[in-house]
């Protein structure tokens, strides 16, 4: 993932990528995206990304909150059920 990939950096007049974000800002955006992706994929830690292990508690708590929310607000309709019978 890269901020460039999603147009988070402005282009210079000559259509080249500019340095609108510092390397530190880019890194923080990438790490934030990785944490959000881990939460969405229900992955607490990864051996490849050991540097994110300090956030394991936050990720685990967030996964639990998302599951609770999904259980309360999402309805799964199977081919044998009907929305009116729920």
C-alpha cells in the first residue's frame, strides 16, 4: 500500500509526483492502513509485521467490537429464508 496508489499526494505541474507528504507522514499513513486492514481481516498479529505487535491489544479489541456490531446490525439472508420472516 502506498499513498500514491490512492491519489493522496498532489502532482506537480509537470505531472510528476510531488513531495507533498514527508516520508514520516507517508509511513504513518501506511501503518494506519495496515492496522485497519488487520482489523478488517480479523488478524491480530503477523510474523511479517512484528513492529505492529504493540498494537495487538488494540487490534484484538477492535475486532471484538466489529464482531459485536455485525452481530447486532447485519442480517444474513439465506436462499431458504425471506426478509419478511425475520
